[in-house]
């Protein structure tokens, strides 16, 4: 089985020295510095008199993440959607069938479908996507959560002990998040993603709350958010732009694909936020942005630029036009609205 359950704390992976050597040789001084910091931190754990239990958590977490990074690194060129939902949903439920339809639709567009790899909605997403387009992050539980038959034994399946390492991988490696009905775990995952987007701890991705046709699971949550969070001033109205509510599989697919119609990706270069684009922006669209989005600026305006010197480590994106500006790093709901404006641009002056 290639899913690599991490070895016990007394075992040292045979390839560890080879992995470290290849990292240093491939990344030069910057990678070498990071490896040194990791070593320094582990040495300080010993100096601090950390308990055996503390060290076991750190050791296991590092090994889990190392292997997960290794698996996912092979597929970073391919778009992925993380699908959350209940493990208890039977195959004859409308939500299960909705997840099957969504998984199939995204696989037809050559997206990978990442789920928790168990039964219910997680299985349904993989049933729709098929083994080739499925990836899994299974959680090891005391009552042994089995992997669904679509992904079981696949090299794109990772088993993890800790929820926090698993959730990190779910969010770090995806280009979109789609949540179907589920229990505490699904609610936790959905709210965490929205929190990360609202606070800028994760670069912008589309989030879809997907009900089965005619059902109101997420509609009820949306109503709660509006009446309890928004009306009490606990969130801003712009935060509602961070997710889309729908009971249509087609709308859910188009929400994700449409997010990348013009927008490609983002990164900070020094003190500027740089949006990399698939197409140039019309002068009409630029005028609209400069007139209507000044509230998200720390200073200056919006500029169309070529690749910046600080982006030299991404030569495959060098030819894309850029929208650069000094973002205030607070209004992330408005940032999502800006991306929507870019994606709606026809590109014709």
C-alpha cells in the first residue's frame, strides 16, 4: 500500500538524508537557511525540557506533513477542489447524488477532487471524479475510518493522525472549496476556510456552500450568518462575498471555473499585492476599479504591470499581465469583489 502511514517515533525514514540533500542543492541558501531553522527549533525543544508527549506531537506532525507535501507536490500543476461533507450520508440521499454530479463535472474539466477519503459525501465526490481524478486525506480514528473503495490503495491517498495537519493540507493545496451538508467536522472546516479568507491567512479561493436541489441546509446557515453575525456587527457586509450559496451543481461548477476566467493567482511582492491575470484588462474596467475600490488601498492606485523582479522564481507566469496595488490587508471581502470585477471584464475597449 502506497499511502504511507508514518513510522513509529523510534524509526527514522531511510531517505531523510537524501531528501534534505536534494532540498539544499535545489534551493540554494534560502532552503539551507530554512532547514537550519527547523534543526534549531528541534534543538530548542530539547533545551526547553519539552515532555515526551510534546515531542511525539511535533515528530508525528512533521513526518505527516513531509509525506503529504511529497505526494501533493507531484500535482501542484493541476487545479484541485476540496469537497467537504458528511461521512454518514447514504448513497440514496440527494446530497450524495449532488456530490457525485459535482465530482464528475470537475473531473470532466480535468480538476482533481480532494476529499477526506471516507464514506458518504467524501466517497460520492470520488465516485463522480473517478480514481484518476481523486485525491484523499484520510483521518486515522480510534474506530478506524476506512478509505472508500475508489481511492483505497491509491498513491494519491495520505493517512493522517492529526486533524490540524489534515486541515492544513485540505486548505493549503486546493484552488477551491465546496461544502455539502455535514456534521460538526464539515461545519468546522467550512467556518475555518471562511475565517482564513476573511483574515487573509489564505490567498483568495472560491467557496461554495452546495445544497441538494430544493434543500435548505446551507440556506439556514446563510440566514443565521445574516441575522446573527451581520446584523450584530460581528462581520462586515463585504464578508458575504467570500462564499456562494446554491443548490445547483451547474452553478457550483461555474462559480469555481469562472473565478479563474481572468484571475490566475496572487502573491505579495515587497509591499504590493500582485494579481496575475490570464488576460489583459480593458481601460473601462481599470477606470471602474480605480473609481470604486480606493477603500482597499493603503496608498497610491491600481497599476497594470509586467512581472516584477521579485517574481523571478516563477518563470512559467512571467508572461501574464499583473494588477498591482498597495492593499490594506483588511478588506478581503472587497478583494474578492475586485476579482469578480476582473473576471467579468470583456477585455475589449
